[in-house]
C-alpha cells in the first residue's frame, strides 16, 4: 500500500458508514471481531481535491515516500498560484522544462499533462462521480496515462470513500489476508477474493483493517 498522497492543512472527511460497517464486520467475521477493537476510533480520512490526489499519485510512483514529498514540494513551488493549490489549467500553462526542473521525469510530465487535459476537457465526469458506479469511474481513470487499476481503486477508497472496493492487486491486502486468515501461508488471488467477498458490502473497511494489522499507523491519500 502506498503512503500519504494528500495535501496537508485541509479538513479531513470521515465516511458516515464506518460505524455500521464495523458492527456488520464484527458480527460476520471472526478476524474482524478481534481486529477492529484494537484500533479504537481510528477511521479512514479523505482530504484534498480529486485532481491534486491523482497528480500526487503520479508524482509518487516508483520512488520513496521522502523523495515523492520532496519532488511534490518543488513541483508546487514552480506552479502559478498559492502553494499546494494545483489546478489543471495551471499545470497546462507551465512549460515542460519548468516541470522537469521540479525533478519530474519526462514520462511523469507526460502523465501529468494528460491528467490535466482529461480534467480540463471534461473527459472525466468529476461532478457525476457520486452517482456513478465504481467500475465506470475506474474505466474513466485508467484511460488517463499513468493511472492503472490499483491507483483507481485507491482513489475510490481514499478520495471518494466508496465502501465496497476490494483491491486484489494490493500487496498489503494480500499479505494481511495471509497473516490473519491463513497463518502466514501464501494466498492465491481466488482465495483472497473469497475472503473479501464475505466482507461485502464493506470490503473497503475490511481492507483498511487488513492494512492496519500490518502497520498500525493509518495511511491516507
């Protein structure tokens, strides 16, 4: 699971279904019954806007958390407008060489420009996302260069706070299922799906607790 990709200083939003999800999972699942109480009032939080969250996910790809933060700060510094306020129009107004000077690779610059173009042109339907189903949103997001299914699923969980996402490509989820349900033995994708299906309709919440079982410090986008 990736680390923090959200701007600081913005108010956190917590999903209103969390308490109901915890009650449901503790009734239905023996592992969740033991795991959930260990983390008290800890909750999933969402901060920032959609464009910034996705831009940070691209900036942070394949580099360490510390390096990603450093590049992001330099990136923000060259952008027009207030620090940490990144907009599609602002990004598209910047010369490519200015973006490269922030420490971004040529490929990441291409990805960020494609992301900005998708938002600026309306090819992603941000205002309609609340009414759209998960798979339709994933289809929109993976059409953007540099965004794969895993990133789209993390966006659904951490930004849109969708309750029933099961990110089977996430290594932390697979490891958490292995440790908590299979005594550390290797777990196939089919086995992980079977465990996850029993968590419905709150698979995102159970996934969050699988991550917490491996690393008690909550990670946010």
